[in-house]
C-alpha cells in the first residue's frame, strides 16, 4: 500500500466508531499505569472497518479478549501517512505501541529495523511456525538484513494477508457504452479510446498520493522481467531509469494524460478521491489494489468486476502490511499472542470471505465467488513469481519523489525525460553505496 498506499483521512475518522463495540478505546500516550504489566495491549492499525482486514481484526480482538481475560485492547487513531512520516520519532520515544501495522519494504520496515527500532521476531517465528504458510514471494518483505534490505536476514514483520493490484471496472458503464471487458493490451487501449470517444474519462487516478505513479510502474512492468524487478527493489543490479521499461512507462503514461485517458485535474487528487469517484460511477475503470475489495463490495454491491492488467506477467503485489513489534513495546508477549490469533484458520477464513487475500485460510471455507476469484488470481501471480512489489519501496523518501514528479508528468510541467532524470537522481542518492 503503498506501497505507501492506501489509507485515507476518512478511514482514520471511522475506525474508532466502527470498532467501539469491540474495543476499549484510549487516548494517545504510553498506556498509563497498566502499560507493561500484561494487562493492556496497545494496537495501531489503519484499516477501514468494512475492509477485509478491518472485519477480520475486529474478530481477532474479540478472540484475544476471550483468551486473555482481564486484558484490555487499546486502539489509537493513526493514519497511514501519519505513521509513515513519524514512525522513527515515535518508536524512539516512550510512546511506542505494543503492536503496529506498518508498511513493508526497504524504505519503511527495512529502515526501522536498520535503526534498531523493531523487535527481531525470528525466535517467535520459529516457535510459533508463522513462516510455514507464507509463500516465498510473501516472505520476502518480512525479512531484512543488517542494511535494512528485504529478502534475507531476521524476521521483523509478519503479514497475515497478501495484496496485489488489478483493474476494477464498472459493469454498468461498460454495458451502457457497449464496450467489452479487455483481455489483451490492445483491447485495453481500444477500450480506453472508446470511452474517451464517448466523452468519458476512462481511468480514475490520483496524483497527490497513489495510484498515479503505480500506473507508471505497471506500464513499465509490461516490458520488464524478474531480474529487472530484483535490480530495482533488492539492489541486485544497477537500475537505469532510461531503459526501455521505465521509458515506456513514463512516455505511455504521459501520452494517456494527453489523450484524456487520465484527467489532468487528477494531479491534486488523493487515493480516497479516486476510489470514491469510481464508486460513484464517474469513471469506468480504476487500477488499484485488492485492499479496495471489501469497500467496493459494501458500497457498489455487484456492479463491479475485475480483470488482471492486460499484457503483464508482473504486477504490483506482495505480502500485506506487516505486524511489527516496536523495540520499546511494553507488552511484547501480548503482541505475539495477538499476531498468532490473526494467523489462525478462523480469522484467515474471515479475511478470505470478505475480499482479503489470506495467507493461511482453508480453501474450502471461502464461499464467496468474487473472493474465490480474487484469491485464485493472486495465487496465479504468486505461483508464476509475478509479484513485483511497489515502486516506492527501494529507498527512504522515494514515495514523496514519485508523487511529486508524477504530478509534474500529469500537469505537463515535466516531460518523461526530466521525470526519469529526477527518479534516477533520488534513487541513486538513497540506494546503498558499493
């Protein structure tokens, strides 16, 4: 996510209300007199209440309270962007929570692990078997070496779900304009033009957050392979932002803006704006992540569908955001117990039946047809080594660079060459030397 992706102010505003019946709420702070005595668990997460994760974790909290009588669960209201920007400072203070959902990748969990701000979970992974259900592609973002580079080393985070991107589409708009759902890239671009010819901007997007720069990355992935991804994400080579893949991604995206497939006005929009506009039927398509599945199910009913980004064997995706335990957490054992509950079949099955991509569900327990399709498509990508992670992960601060530079590409204040120059400069400045 996001992938510095994902959560919005709207999400933050509704978390407390939605979980009120299940949680003992508390204000910000160190947990008061109970902290450290095994009688309270302070938990930060930023999932929407009607998302698969929000629903499943509410259930997990109830199960945790039943198995830990007398222990209160305290949820503090934090937004994705807030945690992204202040995590190092907060976790280096006495105000760290016991357990926190955090973004994965070198620039986030990797950076905190390198700074010594996270608990090494390797002993718990070994003891509790958390690694057993995780596929290699999902495991990658859980382990970090001494330099904070993902893929090897100690376990600093545990994902209890996975995620990936695809194209969401509005069935009614496709039917109204007599446009068939595309299966090839040629059909996809033809559909984009057909909607534009009808006076309909085909793609919902947002330049002030994701997914604008994710469109660029996905287009680049249509010309890339695994070695290209590994060089970019894990420093197994030196990325060239003027190579064929990046050049194609940037020039095609700029061309799509010029052709009206993506609105220039989207340069200042946020992810919530794009998602809400898609829900409202303003745009027929929205390329984004599986984390929207639960919300679309709730707010659009059966008026939407999905298809993989045409012509791409690789897509943005990985294990989901991680449960991390701050080094300064006061009730670590309670945090470990909560993680354990979220990995149990009951919680995993709930995730799967509400539009999540569980890592340890019972396949026969997933009864919702759309959820089955979502999980099957993810499995196909995972089995084919097709998860390409997210573009903002490689170096600290790269998310801000991608956002600001892609905004320039949308407004036309920078051409693709200048855009790629800026990305190369920021990447090289942040990547490990030597």
